[in-house]
C-alpha cells in the first residue's frame, strides 16, 4: 500500500528545498521498493496572499486523509499555520534531534534530542490586553506533561538512557512546578538516569558541556528556544529537522525559517529538509513495523554524513554547492553505500 504524503512547500526557500528532498525520497523509494503518493497543499504567507488564509480547509482535509504530512518553512503566518496545525491535530510531541557533523563548522560536538511538549504553555496563544497591560496565559496540564514525559523515555531507551527535565520551577512554582513534579513521577522507576536543570542554566550548560546531555524534556517555549541554541552549536539551523507527533497524525518539518532574502537563488541549504525525509521514513517504519523504511532512514543518514565530509555544503556554511547539487551528491552517496 502506498504511503500517502500531504506535502506543503511553504514560503521563501520552501519550494527549492522541497524539490531537493523529494528527489532524495524518489531515489530511496527505488532502492527500497517504497511506494508513495504525494499531494501538494498550500500553507503559509503565500497561501494567505493568494487565498486569504494561511491554512486553507483543503490543506486540513488533505492532512486528515494522509498517512503523514511534510511542510517546508513558513514566514510571518507561523501562528496561523503550523501552530494552528499542532493544535488542531493534537501533535503534542515535538522532536528535535541536534547533532554536529564532521565537515560542518561547529562550536562543540553535540548529539542531543530535545523532546518538547507541543500544544500547551504560552503557545496556547491565550493573550489579552487590559488598559495599558498585556497578559498571556501559560497552560501546563498533568496529562500533557505525562504523555510528553513518556515520549522522552522512549527516546532515552534507544540512546544513552539519560533524560534532563528542563523547567523554571523555582520561580514559576505552579506551572513549571507541575511540569517538574509530574515529569519526575512519570520517569521514576524506568531504569533511566534522570536529572533536572533550570532553563537558564540549561542554556549555559549546552554551550559549556553539551556532551553531558542526551534527551532534554521541556515545556513548549523552552524547547523552542533551546533547540535553536543547540542547532547553532552544531553548525546552524540548516541541519536541524523536526517532527510533530500525535496519536493519529504526524507532521515533519525543518526547524529553520523561510529565508526570503535568498529565495529563488538556488543556494538554500537543503540538509534539514532532506533529514526530515529520514525522520519521516523511520517514524512510518516503526508504526507500520516495516524494517525497509528504518533501513532507508539509516542509509540516508550515512549518505548525508558522507556528502558533508566530502565538502558538499552550501554558502551558508562556507561551501559553494547549489541546493540541487547537494541533493545529487547525497543520491550519489546513497548509490555507492
């Protein structure tokens, strides 16, 4: 049965890096006899300009009827598009792996996974004004915390069995206090090493000694900020994929923005979008118990490492390659591996 993929190219460099990623997916499909069907949908600033909405109903319907969704970066309409999709489809787990690659200039060696609660916190978007003051409600629930803690445990089991709970419970005693308490309860007795850090100390520690951390469990906003910091330590957002996972639906996307200043020039870094393909295949493979997809994902990771080590880099990280040249180099690496 074909994998049904709802694909939203997004804004700015989105169409270019989507083309690169789709060419790699096509090669993997031939190598592993993976049958898939892609349907394209509108999302983001261009959709808002063209159709009057950043998230059209046919996009929502398309995601609903697909096995998985992929989106490129969007611009100023992120709240009305991707944040809205996370809420609508209850994509409660945001998974952001960050690792440094040999050949990419980076601050320090880093290999962490940030497991971020994706539907609560200040990103609920509950804001209002009263007189000359503005207010935002921070929502943390017990059930939301328990289910994201369970996801963090699953990732930790397959890595170093180390989880760091990130919070600011010394100041936000009710909201972050709940997140801390419930996370610790959920992770207790699972055979994992569990520690905790205040978010400000965690930001410092990622720069000082990132090798001491593996899986970071965070509320929504802290995870958003820390994942960008971690990506910069690794060499930039151009190598940072992410997943939004729910009970029924999942959506995969690069962490970075739409970079309108270089759109159309053919020099955008496609690695994050190509790595998104690997995350997607591995996720589907686990859910469908299809070892071919997991093997394809691992092979892609090795091909990415090979391409990077051979200097296949775009100008943002000191290289001279074009977007589609990188995709071709990865395809060559796949064929020779």
